C-alpha cells in the first residue's frame, strides 16, 4: 500500500493537529476501506509509540489525614487511576471533525479523554472558529436550486437579496449571510440541498477577491451540516472550483 504523508501542524501529549491534503478521504468507508487519512495517522501514531507522560505526584487531600494508612493508600491509587483515565493516551486518537474528500485544511484529533471532552465542548459552544477559503464561479446544476425559502442578506439587514442565481453581484469586502435548511436530496441521498425537510443552516461569506469569472470567498459556518458550504453556494448558483 502506498505510504501517505500527512503534514503534522502541532503535536503534544493531548493533541494532534494535521493538515489534510485535498483529494484524500478522511475516514474509511465501504468504498474506501484503506488509503485514508485515518489509516495514515494510525500508522504514524504506531511508529511514534507511547510517550513518557506520567501522572503528576500530588499531595494528599487534607481530609485523608485521619484515615487508616491502607485507606490512604487506596485513595492515592484510585486518584492515580483516574489521572491515567483522564490524561493518559487513548488507545487511538479521537477524530473530532471531518472535511470532505476534496477539501484541504486543518483537522484536530484528541489523544486523551481530557482533551476530547474539552474540544467537543468548544465545538458545541462554537468557541472554535472554522474558516474556509473557496474559489467559486457562476453555474450550478438544476437539482441544486432551493426547494424552500433561501435567504441571502447582509449582516444586520433583513432584505433578502436572493431572487435567482443571476441577481447577486459580488463586490470587494462584501459580507453575506446565507440561511436555508439543508436535507438529503431525495433523488440522490449522497447530495445535500436546501429543502423543506432540512435542518436549519447558516453560512457567512466574505468576498476577498474577484476576477471574472472567479471569486475568492472566506466562508464561516454557524452550523455544521453535511456538505453545507457546497450546498449553500450551489443554491446561490455558484460552483466550487
């Protein structure tokens, strides 16, 4: 099997941060059982082996002072076991989020239970900001057209700029808010569309540069739906390059 080199951005006892290349499937599926980023990272971690982390030696809790010596010993042992469970290396790193096959970018993995819980909470609270760069041009398949209300507004405004895919003209530093529920396409469940049975989805855009026929966008996700960027841009009549 071909060796896949994944650039490591940052690594310590708790975290592994990598740069996923475009064109690489992130996790095994029935169509891609191996040759994925996950397979490559498992090989990398196995080659690294365990690190030399040890639980810090802590002072006894004040309330233990009056306990018999064997009870004090048991309490120390239980605390050490808890430290290993919380901060010892997991058998495998925990993948905390995903990127599409054709998307490149930063992917975070937790190496300890403590880090996993902390990062899951940050993703849930949206305190981690994810930014994407997208090059787009006009033109999207007919099936991507919105099948329910889809709004394109400027921040702090309520006027819907979206009438059809030709109605929106980008200008430098434009900022737009895209809002429309996303669901699986009933004609092909591998695809996501703006539809009436979808979950709410909000995407923020900022125009960084434009030179016909292409536009460079900075994209931020307020929600995290499947294929959200691709589906919302396509609903505007834009295709990713």
